[in-house]
C-alpha cells in the first residue's frame, strides 16, 4: 500500500511498472516507420480532472527512483481521463549509453 493509503494509486503504479517492464526489455524497441503518424490528444488540467497533484508527483518520484535503482534506460507514463491527457512524462534516456 502507498503512503496515501489508496488502492487506486497502488493499481496505477502497478500498471506503470508493467508498462515499464515491457518497454525496458531488450528487443522491444519500435521497428520500422510509424505508418499512422503522430496523434495529438487534447489535454486537461489534472486537478480539474479529479487527480491529486501530489499523487502524480509521487508517481514521478517513484518512476525516477525505479530507473535509477534498476539501470533501465527510460520509460514513459501517460494518464488519460475521458480521452484527455492529464499526465504525461518521459523518464530517463531513450538509449542506455546516453547520460
């Protein structure tokens, strides 16, 4: 359980860890051209969408620590509410040998 005592935050961190594990495995890098092209999603203010800003900061801090502790090159976290981006952050580096 997190320091916030919320199962929702625990589930969220679990989902992020699952994504983190999937993208940090060698050989899972994107292959070939992006056929569909980039897609821009609308954004929304996290607090107005019902998210506690301090919990999102806790997520950022946790992801930073996981990357540092495990030596993974990087990860991306994206949280949507009603098809609007309320949290988006890239962590670390795209390539392991970059500093």
